[in-house]
């Protein structure tokens, strides 16, 4: 009989501007919390999956620090937000194939107090593809996405009001999330008055750099029956990497990887955007959320600004997008925190920001030329 | 660890490998050249060891130096060492006339950042890169200004 997997536990640390902790200590804390949430013990864990951009701790080190004698399945994926859905898919595959019985997926980083984009220990020697960009003062991700956003503005007449509508919507959601780092309501006027980082992006267009970790536990659906919470199933996952991730060389910057992922995901799951009760869309920048809201089909191309502005992406509208506030307001735990929110909502444990009786949700990960997405269902 | 530009750090310097070395050597002679397949004639950027379309051998060939702005940004926050005094500065993705599928990222010079527009015609200038012996391509706006989208290629109508 084919094994089916499910998410049975979630855990996290506080999200803060300065954790004062190592990525190892935070990964261990989040993992212990996730196992306690599931009702499993450390000795049940035989698999681990994580991702990093060289800013975190390996699964082997975390397993060792937790006192495990060894791991039967481990995967350390080198990647950024683009793999934040892939790692969940890997854990499901590992459990369903019998490679392991209980897999922990985590992301742990000090993206605020540790290494930050735009800080350097010494003079830079730019090799590889960056030798053609860094000497021009072109070297952080926000700059790539600013190029994409400007092109969308040119093609569709997209405005700063449109980007602002997304920042304001997600912030209003975060007001009801005690785990979010930014919880004061934001007005469109405050958005417009905020400083430029790289035009067309204001500070409120950029994800909130954060220190913290989160973890999810995946095991068999059969075992989930004896555990504490309503399990969450994976209905399908699709990823896409275009142009080897060379974002500048992408043909049409008004669409992202999601223009390739969406039709395949909807086709393979037999579902449609209108079937989703809520979505957690990767939002390293407002433009990422804008382009993917369109690409996944929640509205037409060029209409995302009015879609958010008219309340269609919040409670009482078509779909609640980023009920936790997203990376823009909950914090930049590199997109794995979107999966934690998906589980909270599908279990009915989201408290005052609970979406009404959700059954299905889309979680996306990544931006520009590469990313992935999946659909979760309550069991 | 310091914020970019808060010290006396020079701008990032290229670290060429054997395949990219000719790119920098051409610039040192005042020429902008990128790889082109000697078999199928496809232009290729950034560098590879062989043509990604046909697998053929690559050589460097000069570009005419003119192109069109596909998109651009205006940098305000200090993110790169050596650029503090230049802020705010515009960086553009330029489509060279010869290769509609290629984008070259470079700073726009001799213009205020708010003069830069998508679709504008530009011409390369080759300048010294501070902090070393390298030369760098930058782009200046051409006097005849904006062109239509039709010459840019690559972007479907909205």
C-alpha cells in the first residue's frame, strides 16, 4: 500500500531583529517545539531537510546537537526563497518513499543581526557572473527585482499606489499576528512618505530582515491519526528555474517563474485559483507578490494593484493572501514561515486572524526566474 | 564588517577567469565585445565555455556600442562599496542592437536619474574603474531620446 505523508507539527523561535543566538541554537529550539507540537519525541526523527545560502547550519549538525545518533535521510539544499517549497516536497517524498519515517524541515537564519546584503568585511573580488554586475554597484537582490518592477510599471501602467496597496494589506494582516515583527498599521500615505531604497522600491516594499527559525514535522498519514493535530496533506508541488537563475536575462520581466509553475500546478492538481481559501505568496518585495498574484491567476495581468486596493485579497474578499503578514511584515524567515502559517490556518489554530474554515491553500516560494509552489489541504 | 562605503573601500573589482579574460582585455583597449558562436553566430552573455545553442566554439566580437534601455533602477540606499558619493545613481539593463536576447547591466552616466526612461537609446562609454587597472562600460543617453518598444524585442504587448 502506498504511503502518504502529512505535516503533523510546527515550531518556531521568536522572530526578532537580534536573536543573540546561533543558527544552531535556533534550529534546535524550533525543531524541539515542532516535535512537541506534533506529540512526537526526538527519537522518532530519522530524516532532516534544510536550506541555506551559506548562512545557516547543516542538518547533520542539528541532528547531532539534538542528541540523535544519526539520520537516515538528510538533504541540505543550497538555495534561497526559491527552494522554500521544494524542501517541503522533498520531506514528503522521503517519507512516502520510505527513505525515512519522520522528517523535520527547518530554516534558521540571522538575516538581521548576522550577514546582511550590503555589508562587507573587505574589498570585493567579483568572480563568475557577478564580475559583470558588481563593479557597476549592482549586487543585491532588491536591485534585480527593482528592474522587474519598473518593467511591469512600463508595460501595464502599474503605480506606486499598486505596490503600496500590497504593503498596506499585508501589514493590516500582521496587526492580528502576535508573532509578526511589524504590527503597527500602515497607511498608504506613510508608505509614500517612506525613504527610497532602490526606486521603484520604498523601504516598505522590502521584506523585513529577521532573526529566527521555524520547523515543520512530516510523517505518514497513518501515524498522524494518533498524533495531536489535524494533519495537512500535500496535493502537488511544481518548481521552475529559468535562465539558470540569471534574472537579468529573463525574456519578459512582467511575469515570473510563476507563469510557468501555475498552469502545470493547476493542471496536475485539477484545481483552480478560485478553489484556494487562502494563499501564502512569497513576498521578498511587493513586486514579487504583485507578479505572482497575477501569474497564479487570482486576477488578470496588470490588475493586481486594484485587486489588493479593492479588498479582494483580504478577509471578506476573493481570497486572503498572506494572513500572517508575509515576509514584508511577519519577517524574513526566507519563506518557510509561509508554510507554518498554512498549517496554522488549515488546522484552525490561527486565532483572531483565522480564515473561515479553509480547506485548500497555495504556498509559493521564490521570485523572478526561479521558484516553486505547492497546494496544501486539510485532512 | 562595515556598511558599504562607510570606509575607504574601493568598488568591487572583477576577478576574471580564462573565459571572461578577453571581455576585460577588449575593454582595456576601449572596445565592448561579448562572446559569439563561431558556428551558429548566436551572441552569448554572460560567458560560457561553449555555445549554449549549438555547442560550438565561442569567440569575442565587438558590439557597435549602441542599444536600448529594457529597464532601470535608481539606487538610493548604499549597498555597494565605492558608490556612496554617486548616490542616487541609475543602473540600466541595456539590450545591445546586435542581440535582442542579451541584457547588459551598467550605470547610466551624464544624466540625472530621473531623466532615464525605458525605451531610451544609449551609447557605451568606457571608463576607468576606481581601485584597480580595469575599465568598465557605462552608458550615456543618446540625444535622439526614446525609441519605440518595437526595436527592443522580447516583450509581448500588454
